[in-house]
């Protein structure tokens, strides 16, 4: 019988385990049952938080920069670099994790630091930049990012408008002439797992504003301000898929930086070297904290499973919580899912004990698929 070769390509279990830790725990569980099994690990991400960590695990160099956080305070943000390719994660600079508990600034939070992080990648010599967007604390249409890269956003008196999406209501003129000239020679890939437009019922303020602390009134203000912003800068782009990603930073990247939108997991699988790793595997194990309807819409496990199915390689999944039927799993190319909730029904205990529970789930996979 051919020796099994397992590829563990899972995302993080948010709040419990990083993607690297998931891979380590799965490997330990498999080897407890089949000591000689060959395991290759490739932690994955879909462009949201954890994207830089996945790139570093795949051999990119971790770099750090001091940038402006979403509230205007300095924060340390990381990006990843290999040769002339950089992976920049906007959440590192402008993410919800930089907000103190219970403190939100829906109208004034800025993506300025994301622009500074892109500039750091340019200064490091990057000519291809994968810009992973998600997990933002901001709804400013990317205006802050563009300002950090040299754009000017002026009111009727010729003064800079205030920070955040709220300030864009006063916008009278946009001057892009000062944008960093190096951007013209860069292939900027907007990597996101959402394809929302900028405004409207499926736009950034309406769909994502509440998780950033926006009231119903704030959402109306932001939607009107972003619509006005787009009318000045380019209304056609506002309707494009991905324009609404991460509080509209997708729009700023598409309309002013010449970015091209690609589903985040597709980009990351390319960047991380998934295809050659897949070619070496006889079984793929993917997963994330919650396998649910959202998983099927561009999240990492769905992307991994689709690529593996195309290659004719069986896929199983691990998760904390399973909210998909077997029919839905099969439709996504996943033969079976192993949920920690089946081993420990108390969610708090399951999250606290995710590591040991995941090893037990991996032991079951080994018995069911490798023995």
C-alpha cells in the first residue's frame, strides 16, 4: 500500500489557535495513531487577519513598521517579504484588534496606517504586493490609506477633511498628483473574501458598520459620505466587487492605486505554494474555527477543498463548530468534518481546550482515513 502523505492546510481557529498551532496539533494527533505518516503543513489564510502569519510560516521574512493606528495612535504592524513580493495585511495597521475594549470610532477611524504599511513595503523593494483586507476598524473608503501615500482630500476652503468616513461628507476636491510614483510599477493585488460594493444595502457601512460600533444613524451618515466621496473620485468603481471590502479600503485601492481584485484564498494559495504541496499529497486536512454558510463563500477551507477536488485528492476538515450539513460539505468537496464540539459540547471549554481536543480529532481522522 502506498504511504499516505498528508497535507495540513487549515486556517486559524479564531480566539483559540493560530493556523500554525492548528497544523502542529493535527500533526501530533495523526502521528499518535500512525507514527510514520508523512505530514506537510501549509497554514493558510484568506486575506483577513492571520495572512502575514501564514506567509511567514511559508518562508517569507517578517518585517515590522511603526504606523498610525485606527484611532491615530502609533502601533507596530507587521508585513511579510520574500524577494520582491510583499504580503501586507491591512488589519495589522487598521484592524479592530487595535481598538481598546469597548472603544469604537466608526466615523473617525482611519486607514492612514495601512497606507504607511504599503509604503514600507515599497521602500523594502516590493514590486508585487498582495494586500489582504479584512478585520478593519475603519469605514473611510481607503481615504486615509491614500493620504498616507500622497493623495490630498480637501474641503471647500482647500483644507484637509477630517479623518475617517465621517469627514468625507465635507470633501470638495481630491488631488492624486502627489501619490507615490513607485505605485505605477507595482502589481497590487487586492485579496479579500468579500465582494461587496462600496455603498447601498450590500455596501460596507450597512453590512459591516455595526461590528465597528456604528449606530443606525452612523451607518446612514457613512453611506452618504462614501457615496459623495465616490461621486468625486469615481462612481463606476464603487459598484465593483471588493470595493466595499474592509470599510471600503478596497474602493480606494481599486480606484486610485490600480489594484486588481482576486478572492483572497486564491491569491494566498498561489503565494504560499499550495499547488506543488498538493501534488505531493494523498489526503488534505483543512479547517477553521467555524464551518458554516460563510465558509462556502470564499473562506479558506472552501478554497483549499475546491483546489484539492480539482486534483482528485480527498479532503477532510477540522473545526470548532460545525453548522453545515453533510450534503453541503460534500458539495464543497469535503468528505467529512470533525468538530471539537462533538468532543466537548461546552463552547467555553472547547475553546480553552482546543489544542488537546484537536489532537483527539486528528487521531480519529488517522483511524478513519490512514489506518
